[in-house]
C-alpha cells in the first residue's frame, strides 16, 4: 500500500466575491451538491417521520431511543469496515447502491403506510437497513468530494457541503412536520422517497457525464484496519486532529442536553426558549459555513485554533448572565463549531493518501457519532449533579485544555 501523501495546499489570499463559490464552477460538483441537498432533506424528513410514527404506534419513548440506536449504532460499530470497502471498491458503485437502497426503503415505508399495515417491526427493520447502509454511504460521500473537485477547491467544496447539511437539517424536519400534521406519515414517506429518487438520478447523471479524479485502491488482505491506524498514528496532521475531536465530541459537542437543561432550569423559558436556542445554534452554524468559504487554511494550526475558539465561545455560554446573552453566545459557538468541522475535515482529506482515505474518514465519522452518543448521558449526569452551568464550563474547559497540551507537544516535536 502506498503511504506517500501529496502536499497540503496553502492559500495565501482570501477568496472574495465569486471566488467564495469556486467549487460551483465545476459542473460535476454542482450535480453532486444537488444530489447531496435532496438526499439530506429526504433523510431528515424520513427520520422525523419514522420517530414520530413509532411514538404514535407505541407511545413508548424507550422504543424511540432504541430506533435511534439502530440509525446511528452501525456507523460506530462497523465504521472502519465500511472504510475498508470504500477504499477497495469504486465510489460510483457504492454511492449508487446506497442511494438506491435509501429510495427503496422510503418507497417501502410509503406503500406500507398507505396500505394501513405499518407496524413497529417495519420501522425497526427499515431503520436498521439504513443504519447499515450509512456505514458505507457516509465515508463514500466524504471521499467522493475529493474525486469531484481538484485539491485547490476541496476546502470550498467541504464548506458548501456544510451549508447544505445545515439548511437540509432545517428544511427536512420542517417539511416532515407539516406533512405529519396534515396528510400524515404516508405523505411524508412519499415525499422523502421522491427526493431520494431525484437525488439518485442526479448522482447517475454525475457518474455518466463526469470524469472523476482517479484514486488509488486499497490493498486486499488482512490487516487493513491496523494499517490505517498505523498510518494515522504516523502523521501528526491526522492523529492530532482525531485526538482533539475525541475530546470535543465526547464532552464539548452535545448540545440538546445542555440547551434543555439551561433553558428550563436557569432561564425558566420552557419549550419556546429551547426552540430559540436551537434556532440560534442553527443560524450560527449557517453563518460559520458561509465564513468558512473565505478562510485561509494553513494545516494543523488552523484546526487547533478553530477548536480553541469554539471551546472558548462555549465557555462564555456557561457564564452568560441573561437569556439573551446566552442565545448570543450559543449562536457565536455555532459559528465556531462549523469552522472547526470544516478545518478538520479538510485537513484529514488533504493529509491522507487516496488509497487509505476511506478508512481515515471512517475514523472521523466514528468519533463524531460515537463521541456524541457517549457524551449525551455524560452531560446529562453532569447537569443533574452539578448543574447545567458548571457542566457547560467543564465541557468547554476539557477540550480547550487538550488543545493547549497538544499545541505544546507539537511545538516541542517540531523544534
């Protein structure tokens, strides 16, 4: 297996005007972004509809929690094996298969709902299938970006993806909620299936008309996961970034628990306040994605600085004296959050050989998903034990301290 890595691009001037959207000049990327936009909206719409329908059928919130485990658990448990498949097989084949499967699942849910035969086991089965599909789909999408756009536009394309994710995360639940309140779950599943179908067509047009940037294939045989771990450990750009993300994702990222606790106990604003806090976080994230289009990347120090700024802003949330200052701090943290994610994602892709990139991005996704899964109960225990403010401060201070320690170690190593 090749272990060489191409040089990390350095940008000396900030893009302005149309240059902020340089990746959109690429027709192949426009097709990819169209497919990604529709797919993201469909996934969120479907997820909300499935969770709500299960709650209506059973009235058991515990079962809804188990459904969430099926949706995200496979990425945590099997993510590295998904990365091996992404490195070994053509991205085109994997993406078309996963997108076709998403459409088939949504169409099945729509047909079963229209027939009146929708049962909890159907929802669990479909959630499990989609969860397993995500093991390959998510790292394949990350790798595909690097095959669609040249290296000079990679950071811009990743930032555009962040915008799509944030906007899709707002549109999808809103569309699903309107349909659930009106025509019902069958309409929500039908719309999600239609969006998946159009996304599949867009992806098909992309692969039929565009020439993808070739990438090396991963080696066959045993030890591919161990080889990826050794590769990551040998490159500071990768292992320092992933180590920082572990601290951030476990204790410094999970927002729902913190926001619920802060808005109900500290500010006594109830559901309306919780909604405002989520809106502030989403709005800040969108602004952060737009800001990342103009950022100049210079490698690992950009990641460390981004993590430090995000954690410092989160620290300010814990000291906010009033509700409006808390909402302002939450929105600012949303900006820092997306700047951190885009910096980390860009550096991991730039720093990994194309023959091993799928496994590296799978590690990245496993940390993001698994860290939040572990962090939810941990932060919940903290809010119940020492209160939401203290938990918020501690959860910001730990990754901030980790960033400082890793910075000192890196300075010592480079000297």
